[in-house]
C-alpha cells in the first residue's frame, strides 16, 4: 500500500507539474500575443508624436526666422538713420526725414493717385506677360517643333536689354498707357518663358512613362502631369516677373510719358529732393514685397504640394 500511495503521490505531483507547465505555456503564449495586438495602437501613437514634434519644430523655426528678419530690419533702419543724420542732405537723408516726406507726398503731392495709376498699369501688363509667358513656355518645353520655330527669337530677345527696345516701342506704339502696359508685359514675359520651359523639360520621366502606359490623352496629360509638375517653375517665373515688371513699369513711366510713381521719382531727383526720392523708393520696395507675398500665398492655395 505504501508503494501504491507513493505512486499516487508521484502521479499527482507529475500531473501538477504538467498542469503548471500548461499554465505557464498559456501565460507565455498570452504574453507573446498581447504586444502583437498593441502594435497598431503603438504605431499610431508614434506617428502622432512625430507629427506633433515636427509641427513644434516648424513653429519654432518660423518664430526664429521672423525674429531674425525683425532684428535685421531694426539694424538696417538704425544704420540708415545714423548715416543719414551725418551725411549731406542733398546726398542722403535720415529715415525720420524720409518718413516725413512720405507723409507730405501722400497729403499734398498726389502720391496716392500716382500709386494707384502705377499699380493698375503694372497689374494689366503683368497679367498679360504672365499668361503669355506661361502658355509660350509650356509649348516650347513640351514640343520640340515649337522650340525650333520660336526658341531662337525668344532667347535672343531675353538676352537683349529691354531698355534698348523701349525707345523703338515708343516710336511704334506712341507714348500712351498701352505702350506702358506692353513694355511691362515684355519685361515679365521672357523670365516666365525661360522658367516654365525649363520646368516642363525637367518633369520626372517616370511620370511620363506611367501616363503613356495608362494611354492618357493629350488633354489628360496636360491636366494631370504637365501642369501640376510645372507649378513650382510657374511660381518662380511669376516671382521673378514681379521684380522685372516693376523695373519695366518705371522705365515705361519715365521714357514714354511722365506719370505715376516714375513721375514723382524723376521730379524729386531732378529737383534734388533726396528725401522725396527715397520715400518713393520705399513705396516701390513695399509694393514689391507685398506682390511677392501674394504670389506665395496663391501658390500655397492652388498647389500646396509645390515648395
């Protein structure tokens, strides 16, 4: 009986060990399965944390860049004020006197009406030059035959100083507002043509291969591949056209008929009113910055993927 009891006890202990092993195995299996179930949630949390940190870094960078701009602007304005206070009045004027002249120009010398005239003339000429430049640049970049037909003349005129053409345009078209708009359009046209045509040629070849494999029509290819792929280059040409268009606006207003901001600038320079001339230049620079910002805003709205 003692042997039977020993065997029974041994069997029970063996059964207990087996049961314990099964429980341990079950716990191990459960422990291994638990992290697998938590992986999707953990991945989403990690992505959320990464996105939050990227936003914080971007916000911090924007604040830092804004601070740098403000500090640099303060330094430049302070240097202007200091140098102007030490220089001769005919040669250079301090910022305080220039701001006073700016207020006086707005109140008594028609700076507001001159600004409106120049902005309107610039807007018409700029839009004409931008639209024509984008269309011509797209065709030159997309079709070799078009480039062979007109590319030589476009690049030759682009290399020619526009100032040399302005007197001829005045003779051919007269001295009115239409001539000024044509001059501004020409100053805007050629940078846009060069930038857009370069952008069309540099579209990713894989995108074109996918479009061909999908048997896209010509209209679909232009709509879904060429135009979206060229948006950054269109924006670059438009931004460069702002600077060139403002130059063309002043050249047109001075060489054709004295009008707008060009008239005020020329009159101030001829009468040695340096403070008024600098005030007009301040208006020009502010106008260029505002127009450049508007182009950037439109680009972010229309094509947020283009950086």
